[in-house]
C-alpha cells in the first residue's frame, strides 16, 4: 500500500503497523496548537482504498470513529478525528507507546495476581463502554494495547453494537472466532454485554494457561461446536496451580448460554480476584431494575454448586401477573365453588411461587402468590365438598 506524505491536516511521519484493512501511520497535525491538544504525535489508521469504496467496510470504519469519539476512559484508546481526504479515509487515534496484549505475553503463563490486575482494568473500561450503550463484540488480545506502565488500553470498536442499533446483519456472526461468544454466530440479535464477558474470560484463560483451551490450528466448525456445547477443557488441565475456584469462575465466564454467564465484566473480574485469593470475596450487589444501564453483580466466585451460582434474580411483570391471576381465580373459585377454576388457581400460584423463589427480593409478588395458593386451596376444598355432597344426594 502506497504511503502518502500527508492526509488532510496531518503530516505522515512513518509507518507503525499494517493489517488486512489498511495501515497505521505515525502522524502529526500541522497546527501545533491542535497537536499539543492531541498529546503530540498520533496514530493514523488509514483504510485501504479498495476497502473504503465498499459500503459495509466504510460503515464499519465510520462506526468505529463515532463510537470512539464519544468514549473517554483511561482504559480506552482515545479517538481524535475522522479524516476524509479524497479517496483516503483515516481514523486519528491517540498514539499508545506499548504492545498488543498478544505480543506482550505471547505463550507465557502469567502469574494470577498480574492477570487479575489486567482483567480488572479491562473490565472497568468495558463497564464504562457498556454504560454508554456500547458492546465491543471483538475483544481479543490484539485489540488491547499494554502501555509503557503496564496498563491495558482497549481499541478497535469497528464492529461495536450500540444501544438502539443492531450493528449486525441478521444471522451474521461478527468477531474473531477464538474469542467470540456462541450467540454471536448463533443468534446475533441476542448479543449483549455478556459477549464481552465471554471474550474477557477467554483472554483470562489464555493468560493464565499460556494457551487457548483448544488446539491450534483447528477447523472453525469444530471450534464453534465445542464452544456451543461448552466442551472446552478446564484450565486445570494446563495450569493446575490456579486452583478449583478460578476454574469455576472461568467456566461461568465461558458458559455457552448467556443466562449462565456473569452479567458484567466487572462482576467477572471481581469474582476472579476473589477466586485467585487476591482479596476478600466481594459482596453480591443487587440487580437494578430491568432496562437500567448497568446490570449488577449477581454471582459469587467461591461456590460449591454452579447451579446456585448461576441463579439470577428474576423480577418483573410476569411474576406479579401470575400471582394476581392465581389470587383472582382462586377467589372466584372459592365464591362460586367452581372446582376446575380453583385447581387452575393453585397451579398458577405454584408457578408464581417458583419464579419468586428465584427472586427473593420480590416480597410483594411472593405474598400475592402465597395468598393465591391459600385461597385456591380453600376454593378447591369447598368446591370438592359441594361436589361430593351433590353426588351423595343423587345416590
């Protein structure tokens, strides 16, 4: 790819890296005032012209610019500008003096305390992005720069999904296969922040074990099948020194079903820290109301039962709806002595109670469900009495 001497208001100083979609160049704004505001030299990501002419790649590039311009966090590489200069399309980013995570720790078994520190810093940056309504969807070591002070910095939000937008064509898996969550290629519409949790757990696994949980190279089909079935070897096979609690946390982070995974990257990071013995166990935080920007921590790291650790609070209209229905129907059954109606009331009441059992904070729904069951039982008893009395009088 031919290197220009300037793009827009930026002077090109030299190459930094090259990839499939383009090159990354060292550049500097011609105005020293603006250059100083940008921290001096910048990284200019220049898209290949043949790529820039394709609407899908151009849209991805412009999305990365739009997302990057509104995210400001110490753990995310800053985006300064999007430059369109003739056929040239370039993204101007903060120049980070460091190496990608996959180069900084290639093939090494990184000590647990260092992995925990890295994971927590990445998790904090991801949580910030999620609160801003952005899911990365392509988190991987190559997209995490480690600066000169050892701090991880996330970059490349090119296929990020924003709240209120799909960012994905239906049925199209987007991301890097090794770190992709199963739902990214099974049902893209279900992708949420937990896809980033999966990728972060895979990164943690790789750092701790010094390798990914599958042999390379392997076919994409076999890899996707293993992930979908949850058939990945435990980390204890490659790094037995990390211990069982760490294995449990990683297994939950890599759960094939999104419902079984940690809700937030920070929840995963804190659980990993606790499991690795780097601090006291974190308390469970209550989940916020449905639709809130941040889903709170809902699981503990040290647990004997994975089923219990994966139980998430369930609370909403369905719980109260079932409970109210059981109460109303049981009252009607008790008053009119309609025997089948009372049975329905009991069934609904039991179903409501089961849901409430998974949401111990839902006392109102639980009380209504209990009342429904009691009244249903009363209706059934009274109805049954009159039915028996009626048939008795016929004999």
